[in-house]
């Protein structure tokens, strides 16, 4: 295709459009039956990547560019009837309710194939259903960590990416355009007494040498250690079913899982076949289960929900017990969503969460116990397939390097130009 505009020209044009927006709409998306919030619902313009998602409280905020001021927005959530909101109803405090939509399979309907056969067919049709051409995109990234419900840390980023043909061996490339971190990090509670005693001894030694040790630095380092061990965008950046086929989609590994049909559902006017899977045992230290959502008209996999209970290897249990540690309530979840633009499917949203409970036993005092949780979101808000550009080698993001040292911001790009996820109310 003849080159029309460079990616940066198009991006800056979009920024100009956003900055000249007439309104910013906001609101909350709820389940009509239960009145509960629907987290990570899609809010945007049809046949366009321009949009956002609701946060964990079901709240959203979306700038409406001048060029879209007369266009309806579409609100969608898997398993619910989508709805459109007319621009005449745009407001800064909208309440949008979605109704559950489940198609009950008739008792006499018998599918001609086994669940595994439909998965094979969906994988075989990857070249037909998903774009096979390279493209550029931009996406909002957020990771958040809590301990016992208290805020430990949060990082937000904005990435540009170059996604190559998934059939090629060329890896996807990323550039970190913007970065910001929350400053009000809470002190880590787990094993606080032990850390405080360690800090006191360190302060005493420093005092003898005429040096000063900052207690706040000690606490920040401890909280930062949790974030460093579980954080980083690699999990969501590389979560693409096309380039890295999950085991439960790999026909050579079907024997490790059980598959069955669930009730069909509707999503954005499409009838979806729902196939659930569950590992027959522990696989990769996980007891896995989830659902695969396949568009019946095209056989495209448009969503995947994955849950895994984390299982500690048997060889580690006696070692942990000897040191007084035990783990519980350990699991991780992953959600993938794809979006259709001009009859082809592109990545849309990746969500990855984990939870780990840790206990430290003591003989003569109360045990230490904490529940750690983490959440990562990657939401694509712009796609350009007009002669896409690779990321220059000196600007490419490397997950093994410090994230703060890898910010390369083009002139004119600011956080006010980004469809960032609205921040939830944080407990402290």
C-alpha cells in the first residue's frame, strides 16, 4: 500500500483532534439484574479502536473528539446485550445498564463435532480471521498492587507497538511513550516487626559511623520489592494467542484437558459458541480452567478467560514449612479480548491478575499474614495499518531493563491526550 502518512504524523493528528474535543463523557456501567458494577466493559466507537474500558468499579471517562461528536458510542461486555448511546444523551455522569444475554441450547440440539474439533477449526482459520499484515498501535498500560486491600504501588504507561505478521519470526516491538507512578505508596505490613528491628540495627551501626539511614527509604524498598518481583508489562505485552498459542488451544496437548460445550451467548450481535476447558491435573504448577469464545459465523476466537490455582511443587513444601512459611488463596487469571475492524480481528484488551496469601508462623507471638494482589491492564486505543513503521532499535522497550530509563516521548504527547483508565477509589 502506498505510504500516505507516517505513524507519528497520524498519531499527532489524533492528539490534535483529542485536544480540540468538545466534551469528555464519563459514567458507570452496571448489571441491570443485580445493579453491580461491570469492570473492564468496552466503551468506544464501532469499527474503531478509539475508546476505553471501565475500571474495577465500573467507571469510565472518554474524551469525545470533534470528529466523533455526532457518533454513538457502543458499550459491550461479554455475556451481556450491548447497547448504543446516542450523542444527544452524552453526559458527564452517565448510568449505563446492560442486561445478561444467554442463549439456552435446546435439549435436542446435538453439535456434529466435539469441542476439540471446533478449537482446531478456529486455529486453522487464524489467517482468514485475523490480520496477517503488520500494524502499529498505541495502548494504555496500568499495573496496580495491594496488600490486605491497601495500596502498595501503581504504574501507568503508554506504549506504541509494531506488530509484525504473526506468521513471521520477527518479534513484536514496543516503545514506551509515557510513564508515571503513584507516589503515595503504603508501608509493607508483612513481617514489619522484623524489618523494623533490622532497620534499627542498621541505624545504630550508621550512627556509630556518623551516617544517617532513612526509615522511609527502607519501607519504600520493601514495598518496591513486591512490585519488582511481580510487576513489569511483559505479561500483557506478549499475551497474544496468535503468536504464542496457549496449551489448551494446542491440539497436541488436548489430552491434558477436558473440554465441554457451555450455553451459547451473544456479544455485539454475534452468536458465540462457548467451550470450557479444565486441566486433568496440575500442569505447569497450575490447576487450569477457563472458557474459549468462538464466533459461530466466522470461527474466530474473540475472547478467552483463563483461571489457574497456583500449586506449590511438593519438593518446596517441606523447605517452606521449615522456615515457617505457608501460602494459600493463590491464583491467577487472564482475560483476552479481540476487536473487529474492517472485517479483521485485532487485539483489544489484556487483563492479568494474581493473588497470593502468605503466612509466617512464630512460636511466641502472633503470626504475620498478608494477602497480596496485583492487576495489569493493557488496552489498545488506536490502530494504524497504513504502511506501519518498525520501532527504531534505540527506542525499543526491553523488559529486562529498568522501566524508568526507557521513556521516549515524542514532542507534543502528554497524558492529557491519552485515553487513560479512570483510577478507582484506593483504600489506605
